């Protein structure tokens, strides 16, 4: 069976972001590798050559350094919107979890009112 002809994603920007975040935290490559159970050469290749990390390592690095992959996968406008939306979703989840049923009714009515007002102003 032939390989599917698709261009490979370039991980150089991701590697550069990881390296900058690691240095920003003043973490040595050895410390990170020891904690993540990977070889220093593997991390160096990710950081400097854009080597494709495994999904697991990609995920762990993204979480460790709080790097949003949106900036690498989407256009600038979509990434900004997505990040803002994700932050708002987190905030709303926290707030809504602490509300009573009548509070949620008020929030729902307010959101619907905003949506209706926007519809009439357009």
C-alpha cells in the first residue's frame, strides 16, 4: 500500500516555543528530560530541528509549558478567538457550577436578551 501523499506538519515553531518556555523557566534540558523520561537528544531535536514528537510528548510539553497549540494550527485570528473562547469557557464553568437554578435562569435570559438585541441592531 502506498503512503498517503500529504505534506508533513512543520514542528519548528513548536520546538522554538518549547525551548523559549523552558529557558524562561530556567530549566535545563537534562532536568526536563529526567522528569519526562525522554532523552536529551530527543528534546534537543524537537527544539532545534522541529522533530515530530510523539503525541504523548507533544501533549506533555504543551501542558508543562502552558503553550496553546492554536497558534500553530490555526490562523492568527482563529487562534486568538479560540484562546479567548477557551478562557471564557473555563471562567463560566467555574461561575456556573456555584450558581443556583434561579441564577442560571437569569443568566440564560440575559444571554438570550443580548442575542436578540444584536439581531435587531444589525
